[in-house]
């Protein structure tokens, strides 16, 4: 039966949600935050408006991040968030419901995968498909993964880092690490409290990371910015100066974990594919890859060329759209390596 609802792809990230609509491209980019009235259970705000409420809500309203470490932490809130975004982009029309492709981290459990598909179905999807994030990131970055040569992608998102080597249209070896932009922010919060006796929120830590953060301090310009928070000892508002080097010291541990994951996948890569990577290098995608010096750090540690994708934040969402366009030309979803389907 002909369906008037367009196919959509969803990058359901820990930090943000991107929605791709077939024929229109990426039409929505909003934070993965939902504000809810605790007394009535009513959704007050979703996305950008809800993010402004983080740390600023009265007692009866709570701002929730329903995704944690790349998987669903609160099923009901995730379903409401997905429904809101599907309706907002106009993908559901009267009685017609869209096919939805949702990204999941590599190596998720069966329970986590079923939760994502079920949430998409309850949010209004006619069919729900899932695709692994490194596969979607590679497709969105324009990589040709159908050839018998190795390609490597490192997708650093808000909750997870996915590392994969791909060839012949499939993932040869991969690793999913529950470390991403959120862990960088948490590390900055802990560092500022330890060094300055100052309590700051997630938003302040994220802004500090974006403004002066670096993964490779040798070539970074040394800068300082003033941040404000609450003094641990007195409980009064307080401002301190934080430098680029101090931010790097704060995030050095999660940085080492990301580098370790990349090296581990390289160690497990078959020799023939490793030889291909010497020339082709590594493609960096995801919002976390925009951290200043991340490409230089990985290049120095792996001795391979590292290239940042043209639009790293959009790669996964664009990849879902490309996968949707390939669905009619590939084998039935249950047998296909790229994605899985629930009817």
C-alpha cells in the first residue's frame, strides 16, 4: 500500500537528537532533554527549551536526559520525546505513519536494542529499523564501505565512542566505549570542585570545554576564562579563572580511554585491512571529535592519518538517511548486515 508519510532517520544521541527526513535532509537538531511536571507527569518542554531549564527548575518540574551512555535510561520519557520530534517534523500525516531508522551504539545488548525499536514504534513509526552508529557514521561521511578494503571510523558522541573497521559492507571489528562528551563534562565538574572548591553545572562545564578545551595542549593557544558557580565552603556565589591547560588536565583520563579503544580495535584488525588503513587513515565523526586537537592526538598515538569529517555532528543522521535509500536495493532487513527491523 502506498504511504504518504516520508521515511525518517533519527540520530538518538545522549546529548542531542538529529532527525533526517527523506527528500528534505536534516530538519531538526535539538538537545535530548525533556522537562516534566512531576505531579501530573505532563511534558512541559522538549529539546532546546527544556535544556534551558537544566539546573533552574522549581521543585515540581524536573529536566530529564532520557538517554544515558547511548542507551535508553527512561523508556517513557524517550517515547514522549521521539513522538514530539516525529510530529514536529511533520513526518506523521493523518493515518499514515513513517518508516523510522534509529541509530544504536555498536555492541548494544538485545534488551537495549529492543527498547529503542519499541520506543520508535510507540512514538508512531509504521516500521522501526536500527543501524549501528559506526556504520551510519561511515555512510554519512561519504565513505565507500562496499569495497574489499578496510575503512576505519571513530564516532565520538555525547554518551559513547564507537570505533569500527569496515569492509565489504559490514563491520569487521568494533568497540563501543561508554565515554563521550558527557564524560568530558563530568571530569571538568569534578576537577573544578577539587581544585577550586567550586560547584558548577553541566552546562557551564560544556561551555568551558567548547571555548578553551583541547586534547592536544602542545599546539593549543593558552587561554583563560572566568566561570561562576557556588563555593563549596561558604555556599556563596564565586568566580574563578580556568586555563586551557587546566581543562586538558581535567579531561586527560577520558581522553586516554578513547585512545585506548582506538588502539584496541587496531590490534584486532586483520593484517590485510591494517595495510589499507596506512593510506586511508581514520575518519573522525561525532560532536566529541570537534574538541580542539582531537585529530592530532589520535594521529600521534596511532601513527595514522586522521581526517575530520566535513560535518561530523550530522554524519550519523545523514547515514541513517542514506541507509533508508538503500533499503529497497538490499536483501530483506532480517538478513541484512546493515540494519534490523521490527514490524
